[in-house]
C-alpha cells in the first residue's frame, strides 16, 4: 500500500544538513553547510503535508512547484525533480543556498507552526547539485530557433534569469558583463562561506551548454556602445544592479581605516578567485566595527572574522527584531564570534587624524513604525559612547546607479533613480523605450537573488510578447 502517511512529520523531525563547527568555519572561507544524502533528502521531503493550497509556493518569489518536487524526491525520482525545479527557477542550487528561507518558503510552510518547516531550501540545493553532478542537463532538444537575438546587459541573477527563458523559447541571448566571470553579486559580492564560486562556474557551463553566449570583460558604454547593441539586436534586457553605496553622512567617514562594504567584499572574493584585486584589505589583527544590520553587514562581519580580526563588533541602530538581515545569518555570525551592539546609532567616526580610533554611537529607543512597518530608532539624550576600533566597515546598503546613457535612449528612471519598467502592461518589464526591458535590483532597488531571477524571467516573457514569437 503506497498510501502516504500524512502524519509522519510527528515521527520525523526537521533535520538540517550538517553545519561545520564554528571554530573550523573561522579558519576558512568554504561553505559552512553540508549536503543531504539521498535517504536524508527523501526522508525530509516526505515530511511535506502536500497542502491543497501550498503557501510555500505562493511565498516563494519564483513560485516553485515545491510540494511536487518534494514528492518526487521522497520517491527517489531525482531527474524529474531537477526538470521540474528548472521550470520555474534559473538558479535552484543557488537559491537553495542563499534565499532567506525563514522569511520565504519555509516561513510559510504549515509545519512551521511548532513542528519545524520542511527543509525546502536544502532539498532544492540537493536536487540540483546532485543531478548536475550526475550529468543531468536541461533538455532543449525540442526548442525551435526563431532567428531572433537579444542582448542582455549584466550576468547577475536578473540577466541569467532572462537569458534562461529566452533560450528555452528559441531566442538567442548574448550576455555582456564588465566582470571576468558571470554571476554579478553572486560571484563578486556574496562570500564563499555562503556560496562557493565553483557553483556559479558550473552554472556558467550549464548555461553555455544551453546555447547562451557570454561576452565578459565588456562594459557597455565603455568597451561597446549601447547604441550599437540596440541597432544589432531585436531587443535589449538591462540587469545591471545597484552600485551606489549609501553614506552615513556623519563626520569621519573619510578617515584612513574606514572601508565601504562592497569594495571590501569584492576585493576579498577576487583574491580568493586569484583575480587581480587592487583594493584588497586584510583586517587581520584589527579591532573591527561593522556598521549596519543587513545581509551585507553580516557578510563583512564574517569575512573580517575569517581574515583574523582580533574582535568584530556589529553596531546597528534598531533592535534585533527590527533588523533587515536574515536570522540565520545573524546566528551564524554570532556563533563565529561576532558581538552585536543593538540600538546603537553611529554619529561620528573618530580618529587621531591619520587613522580611525573608534566610532561614537548614541543609544536608541524603538519608536513608532515607519512607512515600511519597521519601528523607527530614536536617539536617547546623553547616551553617547565610543566603541574602540582600528578599522570600520560601513554597510548601509545601496542606491540605484543609473547609467549616463539612459536618457539618450529614452529609458526613464523614477525619483529614486530606479529604472521604470512595470510588471504589468502589454509587455512585462518594458521600459519607456519599447525595445528595452529591465529587471532585478536596478528596477526594484537592492533586494534578493530570487526576486532578481523572477524579474529577469518575467521580463523575458515580456520580450517574447514584444517580439511576437
Ligand atoms: P547584480 O547581481 O548586481 O548583477 C548586475 C551585473 O551587471 C553585474 O555583474 C555587473 O558587473 C553588470 N553590469 C553593470 N553595469 C554594466 C555595464 N555597463 N556593462 C556590463 N555589465 C554591467 N541576496 C540573497 O538573496 N541572499 C543573500 O544572502 C544575499 N547576500 C548578499 C550579500 C551582499 C554582500 C550583497 C551586496 C548582496 C546580497 N544579496 C543577497 C542581494 C543579491 O545579491 C542581489 O539582490 C542580486 O544579485 C541582484 O541581481 P541583479 O542581477 O539585479 O544585479
Ligand atoms: Fe525557497 Fe528560495 Fe527555493 Fe523559493 S527559490 S523555494 S524561496 S529557497
């Protein structure tokens, strides 16, 4: 009798793949989570209740067919699961690693109510890693070539999402990126301990095998004119991300020993990839203060720990409950020895003229919610203190960085600098120039890998409508 025992989640608890001990993690940059084997993946997948209206699927930004591939894995059907996972997601092995599942699919799982959500992210990673290792590749043998070509600018998650959907529909994507590798922030921003770069390299090989062409080390607007691409291709997709760093606007930010988060992380990633990294900074032997409470701040904290910082303090102006970063990453940082100072707002970086010596902060109390529903931090009078530091990393997030050539080609931006490309309309994610589409961070503001993938994929659907193929 194959009848499913719906209540087996009472006997089988949630188990995550093994995580390396924090003392080992601190010594190296490799990924910290292990992999399920086939029987663990099947057992954990079998915990799924197969809810009639799966909330996980709605909450997942790419609307993965989660209960369906969990069922296939519980039955040991890896290839079909890999096929299904790729129908909705361009980068399933990457999302399985870096999505904040506690806020997305797993947060919405019915079993999250005290029983422990199904380990959706880890199973998604298992499916794709294992299938690709065993030689499975997407099957495009039925695709009919339309003869159309689309230029994709940016090989980040948005550009890769667009290229995937285009090539599966017989449209040839040619992807341009200024960097020497594909992935955008996947390769150059996110550290190895969350996502090893071999994973992105393997995805490049898979995508090239599908017929996607990459032209790397090519900056559009510098190495090749945008107008040339617009003339040569049937449509253009922009997935160029957001790269303007937010400043604190307080004195001392220019002192030697104060670093911007992204250049710090990019240089560290490039060094690990054996690429030239002019701006590389080692925080070995330094007392480090990281300012900010998002994913980027957590990545800086944990990079500094691995570089051998004497101690790392993360100061954030709200409390732990109201921080934007993923809970999982805060816990990982804490386990690795990062000390958190919540409710501390920096008001000055202090130094002796030649170098930074500390950060002056004021304690905050949590006030009324702001327009996004997060409680506003309000400074408490007379609470100033100085946190001693030899190095300070500023991780306040990013603002859009519209290219100077947008205006010439009639690509409009909103007041915040984001490219206007609405999801709704005759052709999804079409900009104010009908031949140009856009998606990802440059349209929605800096967000997540999975939302950039979704917008890239949806924009590709918009391009297919525009090309009428
Ligand atoms: P990007 O990834 O920024 O890619 C844009 C690409 O466009 C780049 O490769 C760039 O070189 C290229 N480009 C730009 N201009 C040009 C040009 N003129 N010519 C040629 N190429 C150009 N999200 C998560 O979901 N989980 C995480 O754990 C997570 N951690 C993060 C950690 C850090 C440090 C940072 C900075 C971000 C993190 N994010 C995370 C966010 C996530 O990485 C981004 O939301 C996502 O990468 C956005 O994808 P994108 O394709 O829009 O842009
Ligand atoms: Fe969950 Fe992200 Fe995978 Fe969707 S893509 S199922 S949100 S891990």
